[in-house]
């Protein structure tokens, strides 16, 4: 337990190449350096359209999200339940996840609170000397429990575990 180490690891899956086509959001809540909760939501993207490649990657299909809430409803829940207590998001390749959130907020005309972002990919590149820095590869190399890759809840939890390991390996420096 690391008092004061509080963040939400977040992961987005998209239905198409458009960053606002979020079809799944996953979070892993870390409080005082301990995982408290992992949760994911299927999200109905606009017109419920999917590209073949994206479906091959994550396995989510239009029939999985046809009755799912849209992004504004899911984001409202995340904001209401978690963001008064947490203001830091951690993601593996944070540029992608941050752009999914930013593009979705713009598309749906949502106001985002001020958030801090940390990137477990950038941290891994700085502190480890592996030939590959994908989330899956790093978790295997560092004996971090893995879930189903490219499913948002599992990826968020793997990211949280990786980031906690990175902090431990650098003594928080």
C-alpha cells in the first residue's frame, strides 16, 4: 500500500478508426496504491457501425452494443462515481486513450474536467530495456496477471498493475 497513490487506469476500445467511435470503456480504480475496483461498460457508438479490423481486434460486434448506453451516459456515470475523488488517469499509450476521450467529448458536446494523464508505455520505455513495450509483452515479462487483451476492463487493470510495478521499480522517482 502506498498512501496517496490514487489514480484511475483507463482504456478505450473503438468501433472504427474514428477516435469518437468508443464501443467499450474500462477503468481500474487504485487508491493508496491498491486496486479497489475494475469495471467496464459496453458503449453504443454512433449508428452502431463497426469496421472489420476493429471487430477482429477486440471481438466486440454491433449486436453486443445495439442496446448499450451511448458515450455521454457512460461518461456521466464515470464522472459522478469517480472523478470527485480522482483526477489522474493512467493509460498504456495515453495519447490514444486521451484522444478517444477528447474526440468523444467534442463529438457529444461534453465538458471534461481538468485531468492529469500518466502513460505506462512512456514510463516502460524510460525504465526498461525490452525490445517490445506492448501491454501484453510487458505483463508477460514482469509476471503481471493478464486478462483478455483488447477488452477494456482487463486492459485497464493490466495497465494499473504495470504502472504500480513501474513505480515500485523506480521507487516512485
